[in-house]
C-alpha cells in the first residue's frame, strides 16, 4: 500500500490544521503515526495539530500494516499574522499587512458588550488585502483572538 500526507500548506500560529492520510488501498488497515516536525506526534488516519512558532515544518506520516511499511511527507509553513485592525463607526476593517495570504477562519472578535463573533471558516485574505465587517453602531472591539484562545491583539476602549 502507498500513503500520502496531503498537499503543502500555509497556516498561522495557534490555528488548528487538519491532517488526513491518503491511502491507495482500502483493503488494508495500517496503523498511522504522524510526526509534525516540532517534537510532537499523533496517531490515527485523521488528526489536528496547532503550531505555536513560525517556521517551515516537515510533516511525516508513517503507515505500518504487519510487515509492510509506507511513508510520506508534506511541508507546512507557519506564519505569524501581521494584521492591522481599524474601527470607524459601524465598520470594522482588517488589513493583512503581509505578503502571504492568511486564513482568518476561526479567529474571534470580542466586543465591549461581552458579545463575540467567530470569523467563518475559510475566510482567506490575500497578502496586502483588506476585509470589512459592518457592526452595530457604538460597538467597540476589545480583542482579536486566535482560534485556540490565545489573544492576538487587545484594544483600548474610549
């Protein structure tokens, strides 16, 4: 049997990334071991991982079925977001101030009212591009939070 680790990808720090083995034969039941290149491993056909540091990581998937062995790898580039967030009356703007695209899916906006808004999955912002969200007049953003709960940025309220 042959396995694949999937395509090369880019992700921001503190953002979960899904991995799933691609396997050539469905009549085998191998055991899988993932090595994420950051001193952590996981087992199983599917798994998630969160990188805490920027860098280029070689992710290796190893499959074993009795005495048959297969291995594959992919590369993950982990970047730190470089966002500029502005609020003008009822519009919130997020500028990706990087040359790399970023997936803001899962990031959370927390407001001074205690309300929060989770940015939808696959909200991809190209490098140098900006997105806008209409918000309730008088609402002020307090924090932008990574999907894992780490705070990206806190804002002073007026």
